[in-house]
């Protein structure tokens, strides 16, 4: 396995040249464009890493799957999906048009920004501080890493440049999808995007889902049902408007973030974390997806 | 003329039953649904009034034509129309979709909410207070009424419920259309909508435009070019997504507001103010437009 | 006047370099890109011409105003506008999206392709041949030119390449807007677009509208009401998604065609025909609109 | 298993009351609204049936997965997906808007009508007759049923009422997505939709996919890669704009048709055919999906 990973990193490194590092805030722009790393953990606890697997990066949209789990724990499946749908959109992740043009007056799914902001508004807590604190605790719990924290420089950048997200927040408030304070929901959203992780951290989150919501200690933190919902949404909506293609090419649940991370899950078997900050035009790690595609083909991982 | 106006008010009063008073904020809801009045001023200063022409109401979207004039005075025609287009949209006044789907990355025109908010951001001033103060002064100047002021109860309601407008403001900020502070622009916008007027006040504004930007004193406040731009936009975009139909039915520049007012202009001749708070589904005074249609037919006012 | 026209042609000729001749069918591509001409007829019959005013070109979308008049004569205003709206769209002339996304299940206006195809379906006649024959006769009548005819080479090109128009036709059939045969409507549409005219021909049509539907003989062919409807729609929708801007810049009713023609109307006074096949990105004669803008400024023609 | 199926049919029969039989052509309207049946075949050839599993119905959109396989065999994966994408749309199956508004000038996926019509245009053959004959042969081959044929009464109805599909065909022709004759592609499309099957027939097709493209004789007809592509697209796009929700609720590849059929695939294990012509608002068998959901829960079939 170790050799395979090293081989795949080397083979796919050239793809990093074809993409670009996210640059909408200056701090993100500092990522090394040719970084590429992978970390795999199996359900016996064995770890395999190759490439830049210790580099820290912000979790960005990968946080959406964590928040969704906590929102369901806090509010129940029925409430959450009365406010946010389960359908892929075919539109870019920051698109607002469907909020207006569709008959369903709710974001299509929790993986697009509009849906994720709505989900953030559902986290229990008396104010943004408590809401986010609870979320961060949950994040630490399921990644089994007490040291996880926000990169505040990036958080400030996200908040200052996040006008499109703020626009969606107020739209959702106007439609009654967000019931509480909009700015609280946005604060939670921008902070969760700014949590710093490594490929190892997200591999742990992947393993948690692979094990249907169990920690390595055997403790069941979320129900298998919740884990299944998340994994399913990762397939249909996890990599923005490339989700359909990624499902064909890679064939396992994946969730990407513009920080360069991709978490992937082989149900019952593996948690996988990939890091490669050079992105394709839709916001997915360009070389990272190639690594996952090769890995899936080599090890016959497709669930289809 | 007096008799004609009384006759037209009486004839069209029943149409008030077919519409509804705006109710998105409680204060607006208190308007008398069957109110209907008209005031006409000719360029010799003669006034003719009928019906509820002394009732106060908030100017709402009619303010958009006033702010546009001041924004052009403050910034020049070229700058203003580099940020806001001149095209009708065919969409509802609070629609956001075209901001995302169109190639032009600017609001289509200054009469839809998105465009008007952008125009508000262009009013000169060090903060929202000064910006609005300058706008209110300009409003008083061209309506020749020093007593004009904001209805603060309605302003607060507008601001508290204005999530869709806030959403558009942040969208425009994200696209670089709004250069200054979004909340400042929104404050100016919500306040301008909440200025209280009567049919007489808006007839004065209409007359100002009919006289190509001159006060009754003969003072030229804006250039004829600016007055022409405003009158033209009133025809193509002045009554929301009914503008095309109103152009056919009424045939003179009109601008409506959800407070129930409609200002109309007969170039070189008349300023007309109508009040009728019962609205059609697109937000125009339902009986008010009927009065204007009849008046246009009786007096052959169509410019086409 | 003659001198003014020559001067304006000469002054604006350089703008032809900034545009492109329509090339979606080979025959159109043969137009001389730097051609530019104008013809004005006043209501005493005086004619003033300058530049390429004898060059033949296909009338294209200018035909839409003629067909609309005949459709209203054939069916009445109420029926026609139950099937086609009066609102500008802000979208390109060949756009199909609003047919699906808008609540009104009809084309927004008769000047976009979808609306014009619907209008073509309303011309009375037992088959496409008779329908078009009636339309051609009406065309000849109001332009007072018995020699007008179709350029069949262009007609065949239009029909062969007209897949987008055919797509809209079938969409409208599916929605029940087109009641008769779709291919008949499309045949009439493609043929009307292929009628050959000169700047003089369309100036005559403009004069007919300026005179509220009267021929030079004094014969009233359509009611003033119909002429007014057409002139109003020319202002709000006559130059595609530049209509708002043209209304500001030129200020009189205009209708353009991708053959390079623009017809303009000064109510009660002048019919104007311009020819300049070099088009701006939205399909309007680029130099032609500049000539009209200058002419309007020089002679104070704006109706606003 | 037999008992389980009978129990699930009985339990879910009441849901048939909540939907409606397709009625856009009269013949479809004759289906019994309360019909419900299921047929399961495992990879050892055992069959289990319950309810109305012998009733004939038209395959409708389920045919899209068969045609896609033949189109890839005929043209290769690369060509097919250069013309049609792999992304879910979030829009109704007969929506046309994304063809215009998206940057990708191709249908989003082969499961929406636009994509399926494009796929039909790729089937090799000198004319519509030969194209469809080849497709029907392929259909018979993979369902191992030489008697399969078109219901010509329904085919004629499809063709006569299929204006929206025809509209999309011409749109795609205009964009160069359809290279051959549009009417040929539409003929193939309307005919494939009108092939008559039973729950058993489609269970056989499901089993063919479950076995990665092998017949019961062991003959490999399409590559495992092609079978995987089809199964993946069934999950992301197989049940129209309910695909995301069905993925969560049922968790196995499904493809529905408005004739009332749903084919489902448990990779490596089972082919499932369900029939229930009462449809939900998005066009899926309302009780049929409930049966599949229960079955998936009882037998732990989810692939996630």
C-alpha cells in the first residue's frame, strides 16, 4: 500500500500544474501549488501516508459534512431536511439563482454554500460563540484530535470577502429558511471553513463515516442512518458541479474543499484524506481527484 | 379639467377592490384600500386635484428617480451607467437571478431594487447620515417642499424586513458594483423609500421633469439631458415588469411605488401625481394606472 | 437636411469597423461591411437620402412590426396579446429560457423571435403559402411598393439554419401558444425575414407609422391605436436587449434587423430608414444607431 | 423472500392513491392506478415476484440506460461524453433552460430528455429505421427476450404530443450536439420509450447491470466499465429531480419511467423490476419507490 501511494503521488504530481490555488483571500494564496499528499487509515487502525500529508490547510467545504451531522443530532433529520433539500443542482457551489427560480423555497442540498449556511443556522447555542464552540468540540471528537482549531487570519479573510455568502444568508433569512440571526450563521460558517487540518485529520473523519459513525474506541457518536445520509450526499453533491463525473471516475463518497483537501470514504473499510491545493475550475483538488481515481481503479473501490 | 378628474376618480374607484395594499411591513398595511386621488400641475402653475390628494404615503420606489438624478450630478452619467445598465429586465423588481446569469455584471437598470441600491451607494457623503441628508435636501429642492421627511416607523420596518434587499446589496458588493459600505447604501435606500409625500408632492416632481429639470422659479437644477434620461427610463422600466404594457396603455413616463403613488410626466406640459394604495400583483397602483390610462386617452397625452 | 445627412454618414462611417456583418448564413455574409446609408421621408412626401440608400438587403426582424399589424387586423388586439406579452425581456432576441422560467406561459413580446413566430402563426390563411401571400401583399401595401419580394436564396438559408427558431416554435406549440401548424408558422417567419428592401422601403414603413397608419394617399389602413401599439413596442423592445439604451440615446421608436436595417419613426413627422450591415454584438447596425443618435440630437427628435 | 415481497406490496399499495397515472397521451391514461408489482432475479437465476408483475407497460425513460450502453458501444465513451455530460441538474426531466444558461453547451446528463435525445442521435444506422432496429435488437439481447416490441399506438401518441422533446432536439441541432438528422433522433427516442415490458423484463436488465454487463449465459456484452458508468448515472440522475432523495432513501442504482416502471440494481447480486403507474409529481412510481425503500432497509441493500 505504501508503495502504491508513493507511486500515485509521483504519477499525478504533474496535474498540479493544470490548476490554480484559491486566491480569493491572500492567505490561501500562500499554499504551495505543487503540494500533493495522501493519508489512508483502515478500520484496524493502520495508516499509510505519502507526499505532503503533514501540511496544514483549512478544511473549507469539507466542514459541511461535519456540521450536517451535528445539525441532525441537534434538530433531527426531519427538521433539517424541511429547510434544506437533498438534490444536486448542477450549478456552481456559490450560485444563488435556484433559490429564486425553483419552486422549492429552500437550498437544494447541504453541500452548496447556501445549504451549508442554512445548516450552520441550525446548530444549537445561545450565540455565535457558543454555536461554534459546540461545533468545534464535535469536530475534535469525531476526528479524535483535541488540538484542532481555527486559523483566525483566514477566518477574518473569509468574513471580510464573503459578500456572496452574506448575500445568500440574507436571501435565506428573507425566505424564512434561516430562523435565527443571519450574522451568527455566517460567523459559524466562516469559522468552520477556517479550521486547520491535515490529510490525516480528514482521513480520520472519513474513517468515522466508513465505520458508520463510530470512533476508533467503538463509541457510536452518530447513528448509522446519519452516516449513510452524509455518505450518500457526498456522492451526489460532494464535489460541486463535478459530482456526477467524480462518481463515475472515482466511485466512492468524496467531499472536497477549496483549501485543497478531499475526504473520501470506502464504506466499512477505509478513510482517505488527500491534500493538493491546486484546484480545477470547479474548485476541486485537480491532482487529488486523479490520485483518488487511480487508487479506486487499482484497489477496485467503486461502490457501483 | 377639474370635472374630468372627479369623473375619472369616481369611474375607476371600483378597481381598488381588485388589488391589495402592500403588507410586508405592518405600517403600510394601514393604508385605506379604497383611497384614490390625483393631482395635476401644469407649467403655468395651475393645480387640479380630485379624490384623496392630501393623504400622506411613503414615496417608496418613486424615490429611485430622484436619487438617480443626484447620483448623476454627483458622479457624472458615464460613471453611473458603468455600474448600472439601462435595460428593462422583464423580471420582478426584487429579482436577483439576472445579477448572476447575465454576462453584464451589473444591475440591468436603476429602477429595479438592485440597481437603485447601487445608485444609493453613489451618493456623495462621508457616512450614511450625510449621504441621506444630501439626498433629502435634493428631494426637498426639486419638490419645492421644505417639510418633506422620513416616516421613521416605516423606515424601521423597511430596514428590519429588508432581507432580500440586503441580499442584493451584498451580492453587488461582491461583484464590485457597490464600492463603499453596503449597510450605508442600504440605509440610504430604506430611508429614501420611507419619505412621506402626497399626490401633490409627486406631481411637483413630475412637473420638474416635464420642465426638463427646471424649478418653478426658472432655476435649472439638473440638465435637460439628465431629465430626459430619467423620463426615458420611466417609460422602459418605471412600472416594474408591467412597464411595456403601461407604455402601451398610458403612453407617458410613469414611475410607481408600493406605497400606492404613481408619478407621471407629460413632457413640456404636466406633472401628475396619483395615489391609490391598492396594488396589482406586480406592485403598481391598480386603480391609479386606470385613471392614468383614461386621462391619457381623454387628453391625447401619449408620446408615441 | 441633405447636407446634414451626408455629414452624418461621413462622420459615422468609421463605426462600421467596430462591428461585424451577420454570417449565420453565407448569403448574408456578402454584405459590404462599410456600407452605410440613410433615407428620410417627411409627411409632405419630401425625400432626403445619403450614402448607400439604394442597396438591397433583407428586412429580417423589421418585418416583425409589419406582421404584428396584420395579426392584429386579422385577430384583434385582445387575442394577439393573450398569446404574446408586451414586456421587454432583457434577454437576447433568440433566448428561450423565459418561456420556461416565467410564470406567464407566453413569449414576453412580439419583437423577440419567440413572440414573432407566435405572431406569424396568427396570420389568417389556409396554408403557409396563403398566409405568407397575404402578408407579402400587406407589406407591399404599406410600403407602397408592389415589387417587394423574397430573396429565396436567403430564405432557404434561414430555413436550413434556423434550428433555434424551430426549437422555439415547437416549444410554443407544446405550450398551446401556437394553435396551428408549427412548420407553417416557421415558413411564414423565415420568408418574412427574407423580404428584400432598401433604406427607402423601410423609411416608407416608418412614415406609415408616423402618420398613424395612413398611406400617402390618405387611406387609413390600420387604426391609430394599432400604429401606437407598434411604435410603443419599438421603443421598449425594438432593438433587442439594447432597447433601453437606444431609447435614451436616440429617443424615438426604432426597429432593427440583422440584415443591417433600422427603421425609425418621428411621430407625425418623419419616416427614417437606415442601412448599415455591420452589427454590434446584440445585432443592431452599429454605425446606423450612431447616425440616428446624432440626427436625433441635431434635430431635437426625442419624444421624451 | 417471496413472503417479504408480498408483504411489501400489500403494505405500500395505499401510496398509489397519492399519485396520478401519466396522462399526456390517452393510451397511458388507461393504466390501472392501483397496480403494483415487483420482480426480483438473483444471479443464480432465482426469481421472486409479487403483485402485478405480468402487466405490460411502456418502458419510457428506463430505455435511456439501454440506449446509452449501445451508444457507447457504437461510439466509445469519449465521444459520447463529449456531447453529453455526467452531472445531475436539479431541474425537471423536460427542462430546456440549462441548455441555454450553462457554459457547457451540452445536455447535463443522458438521463434527462435532452441528453437522451442526443444519445439517440448517436446510434449507428443509415436511417431512423435501421437505428431503431439495432437498438431494439440490443434491447432484446440484454433482456434475453426476443419478443420485445413497440406499442405503436403509444409511439404515435408520443410522437404527436412530443413538442417539448422536438423543441429540445432542434435546440441541440442548433448547438451542434446532434450531428445527424433531428427527426431521426426523435423517432428513435419516441420508439424506445414505447417498447412494452413487464416488471420481469426490467428485472432482467437490472440483473445484466448487476452482473457488470454479462448475460445469464455468461456472455459479456458490454464491458464492466460501461455497466459501472450506467449504474453510477442511475444513482446521480436516475429518478429525475428526486435522484438525491432516492439515493438517500433507497441507496441503490434506480431508473424510473413515466410508464410506472423502476429498475433497480444491487451490484453483484440482484436485478429488480417494479411496476406501479401511479406517479409522484416528479414522474416516479410513488408506491414503487416506497417498496424499494422498504426492501432496501429490510435486506440492507444500500451501497453507501
